């Protein structure tokens, strides 16, 4: 028995998930309000017989105990395995000496940070020197409960106070330097990095202190000072308040990003708990990847002075690149269908009144803040304002510059309807005919790849190689990530969403797919050596099967591989759909036994939806033409 199966055997999924959400018995199964989206009627079902879960509501996702932990705790597969193994009392294989040393070093730095945070917090609450920080917080309207919740602190105006405290606790100077709490001097000595400052403990998603921010209480510079880069702290990847905001972001489906610590404190103090700070104007890729695990809707609160700031615009461009995209079918004239890539996210900008910060607005009037959030601009409309704010749109030169700045923004919009709307807006802005403007836009539009005309091909099976459909598809994508495009086009043709990790049943397969998608986003090649193959119980025979698979496909043409990938994707969706229909049958039996007419009606509607989807899949598998291919039933796939 492998580690995965042993963990599943020792941990009961009902008992485990019940620690996160209150489960109610419903026949042989259990139900609850989905912990991953807001709903009024329970659609989250746990199946004890099958040891899995599924949301039949807005999420439409499901999986096993591993996928639940990965989604709920924002862990990758390896982290989830270690977490669940510990919960199950299972010892994993020992790490290499290097890995063990790195793990011990990080654990020590976390301990030092936690001790420093507690020390700073006591100084703020109890010391005479901390009085001026307490007065400052009172003047800013920060209450005691907020001070405690965020563990605010104070650093004495002393060059060695923290050093003395930490060394008295048994910590060594080199380790305190490594944590970023001591700064090294040219003469070989060191001193406290933070002195005479109000201290903010910066935590990661799991609530561990990874760094600090300090604000001066006089006219000293710099006004704000953050921890330097350390093995724990990377300013470009942390978000202040994310540990306290993540549940609200997930439940409300919206993350509001502000710039400062005080903005977050005031928001949470007034019950606005989906607010985090980026510790700077420009959003970074690391911060966005953290947020996209929780929601696809972002709202950035920017003060009016940042409207044309290059850092702001760069952050917005990063947001548009990092957030997920999806391929969607778009009807054209005479019944033809084309396919477009659209941003599968919603990014809006909250424009603040001149000279006002979010904490001032919220403190004076939470209702006014709610109004600003409601009136947030879609990101393209913000571009229209930000990029033309300094132009004279009455002059020919100003109009030409406006077109030059906004042309690439419009050309990059995936939705034809949205693109047409902003074309009209730009034409209206510069008082130019839409036809003439469209010709200008097309000159700079990025080239859209068109499917090559390929000859029909017949796929041959591999004697002696037995693989599941999902492993077969995974290996194809590992071999050539460009096949993602083929797979998603195939699914889009039958009105299905793009391939995602939830399509794969095995946790290790989901992790590899996530790695592939990340590499694809960055244009980097996939290297199987990057996997933790030393953890043999986790990966089993994956590596050997992968090498054997490569040997089989070495002589096959690209056409066969594309056909195989498309068909594998359809078969995988059909397998998942069949599993979902079985689950619905169980739920319907429960509803009939309990004489719950409302539940029976609801499950009937879901069954009907699944049946329509199954019909489209069956038709596609038998006769749909994909990129010029005709599927041939006599061609064995596996």
C-alpha cells in the first residue's frame, strides 16, 4: 500500500471535512454549504462510501481529501501529503540532508520571527517608550481588538534592544541576521534593523510571521521600512493581512487590494475582511498567484495620483497576464464558429478621491467606501482614463497619442463584443470614424494563431503499455505542452470549459498539471527532474512509465499525438461525468426516501444537465471533426 492509500485509509473524509464545515447527514451521505463559494442552499456533498466530495453548485468541482486540503489550505500536493501524513500519524521517507537542513533553518527563522513579534507586541502594550506609538494608533482610530488581532508592536529606539532580547532567549546572532532583524555593519558588528518604529508583523497564508514592516513616529526617513529579502520573506510575493482575509476573499469572491498597513487595519476593524495590502503600488506576479487561488475577482484601490504611474500600469498589465484565460466559442456570420481567448478574471479599479486614503474614507464613512467599491471601473476603462489624463484630446497631436497608447490595449482584448465596445469608446474619445480607427488597430494587433490544415491520421495503440486515460493525457502534455491549445479547442467545440486540475483524479497528476500550466505561462520548458522523484511512495512508477511512454511515441507524427490528446480529454470528461451521475443517483435515492420534493426537483435538473453534456461528449467522440481530423472508431486509443 502506498502513502496516498494509507493516508486515505487512516483519515475518514467525513470526520476530516467536518472539522472545517458543519456537515449534516442526508441519507447515506453528508451535505453542507460549500466552503469555497457563497450559497444559501447546501450543494456541497461528502460521499463516505467513495471517500470523496463534490460541489453541485457554482464551484462544480470535487475530489478526495487531498484536493480538499490543497484548495482549502492553499497548499501544493507535496505540502498536502506532509500535512495529512502528520494528521494520520504516518512517517514519510526521510529527506536528503540538504533538504532537512534547509527545513530546520526555516523553522528556526520562523521561531525567531515569532519571538520578535511577541516582544514588539509586549513593548507596545506595556512599555513606557511605547506610549507614543499607542497615542499614534489612538489618533488614527485603531482599537485595542485590532492591535491584538494583527499583533502590532513597537521597536525601542535602541541599537541593540532586540538583539539583547533574542540572544537572552538562546538565539545566535548569525541566525537573527538571517531573519533580517539585525543589520550588519562595515566593521563586522551588527545592530537592530528596526528602531523607534511602530511594528507590523507580516504573515503568510498559514499565519506564520515571515517579516516585518516598521513606521517611524517622527519625521525620520524612510517613513516605512520592511524586512530585507530572507529565506522566508520576499516583498514581491507577500500580502499584508492575507492570513486574516483569505476566508472572506473566498466566501465573498472578491479581493480588495490597498497600498498600506493602516488601510488594512481600518478595513478589518469595520468588518471589511476581504482587504489586503500589496506593500507598494505595483502588483507583482507572486502576489497575484496567491490571490488567484482564492478568487478570480480583484479590485485595486488606487489614489488619484497613481492614475498614470508607470508602476501602477505595470502592475495592472501583470495582473492581466497572470490571471487565468479560457478559450470560448464565438458565433460568426452564416453559422460559423470561431474561438477566442478571454481573461477568465475580473479586474476593477477603485479610484479614490484626491488626497484620501482608504483608511480615512472607511473611518469617516464605511458607506462611502462601499459606494466606491460598487463604482469600481473595469481595468480597460481605467486604462482609458489613466493613459489619456495628460493629453489634450482637442489637438491632433493629443488624439494621435491617445490612439497610439490605447491601440495595443484594445487589440489585446479577447472578447470581440468587448473589443467592439472599446473601439466605439475610443472613436468617440478622439472623434474619429470607427472604420479608420479599426484599420489603425489592426496594424498593431497581435497575430492570432490559426490551426494548420493537417491531413487525417490514424492513431495506433501501444502494445505492452497499459495506462489510465488521465495518465496518458498527462504524459502527452508533459511531452508537448503546446497540446494544451488543442485539448482546450476540442473541449470548447462541445461547449465545455478548458482542462483543469479537477479533471484529474490522482493528486500527483493534479500537481504535475499545475506545474505544466505554470511553465506554459512563463514560456519555460518542463523538466521531469523538477519533480520530487526521491519521494518514491508518492510517485510510484510514474518516472519509469514516463520514460517508456517517450520511447513508444518517438516515431509518431504530431497529428497522431494531437488526435490522441483531444480524444483523451473527451474521454476523461466523460469518466468524470459518469462518476458525477452515480453520485447524483445516490442523492436522488436519499431525497426520495426523505420525500424531499425540492431536492428531487433540483437533482433532476442536474441530471438533465449532465445528460445533455454526456450526449455532446458521445457525439464528439464518435464523429466530431477536430482541427481537420475525423475520429475513427477502428483506431484504438489505448
